């Protein structure tokens, strides 16, 4: 039994090491959220047995949980580099026929050939419709629109797009060469009842699950959702010093369990070699 108990400890230490290694590997990934492995003890006994005479049977991995703490905001001076100061996620839509909706804290956006504002993986930033004052007129997912930058002023085809600006509420405003301004929409910010229940799908993107609940859409700066910082990006919330300490701890746990297996093997070998 001691072999299996120590083996479970080896597997647990290996899982912990994998989680820490992934955190370190993504220390420079924008919008990345570190993970933490959670473990629980294994114990079994029949109803008629006294637990005072039974040892535990090892450890098991209960789950790997994302840590959604705020990362550091760094200045980039690019208008379409957006960061969330506080809670909330940007909502993006896949350009494929599936139109899958995902959520991300990585606000490194650019413009594709169709003048759509997209992230590094080609997903299109979603907007909520706004009125002339920049206030949202709907927070329903069905009313979300793709953010597409116009080439000219809708009221004056001779006036070309001169500039865009993003305020703290996530409202994107277009300024044309004739001086006219037009709010294009507000970034659709998503909040969740249980953010730890989100399913990571890679590239700092997450999908809603039954555990997380459905996304509640709103404008930045309202309710629990934070504000948008244009010209900034959120770095990974990974503290290298903390991760290195965790790395040493995982290594020590692995070595201790390996030593326990070796000790149990020596004891078993001694018993087998006993001469009567």
C-alpha cells in the first residue's frame, strides 16, 4: 500500500510541476491568467471499521483553477491596445461560420483587410450599440455588432477617417477629416457569476460553461466591470519569484515521495531476503 500512496504523491507533484511550468512559460503572454493546482487526500474505510486504525491512501488532484487577479498594465501608445482596469472581459467573435463567442483580457487589437478590429487570433471585437451621447442602448448578445472602422463619413463621402479614440467606458469614436465625430459603439464587456468556472481555450481566451454561468454584458465602468485603458496592455499576472518558490516546493515533494518508494522497496527486499 505504501507504494501506491507514494505513487499518488509522485503524480500529484508532477501535476503541480506542470501547472507551475505553464505559468512560467506564459509569463510574457498578454492577458494570461496563472493557474493553481488543488489537491485532496484519499481515504477509504468500511462502515464497521474504526478510522483510528487506518492510514490514508494518498492524494488526488481535485482540479486546476485559474487565478483571475489583475495583471500589470503597461503603456504601448497604440490606440487599439486596450486593457481592462478591474473586472470584466472583452467579447470577441470568431470569423468562421460557427461565429463562436469567446472572452479575453488580451486587448492587443489590430485591423484586418476588411477594416474589422480583430485580436491576434483573428477574432472580431464585439460592440454594443450606443446613442449620440455614447450610452449603450442595448446589452443583449443578439444586438452585438462587429467593430468595423469606416473609410469615410457616412454623411460626407469626401471626408475620410482621420482618427479614432477609445474612452474609459470603451466607447470608440471616429473623427473624420471634416471635423465630424461619430460614436461607433462601446466595447461589449462580459462579467460572470463564477469566473473560475470559465473554460480556457488558449491564447488567453475563455468560453462560458455551466459552472461559470452565462455572460452578463454591459458597458465598461458600470456595475462590477472595470474601465478600459486605451494605449495599454495587461501583462500576465505571473510573479516569477513566487513561481520559482512553488517550483522548488514541487521538486521537493517529488523527491520526498520518490525516497518513500525507495525506502518501502528496501524494506520489502529485506523481508524477502530473510532466512528462517
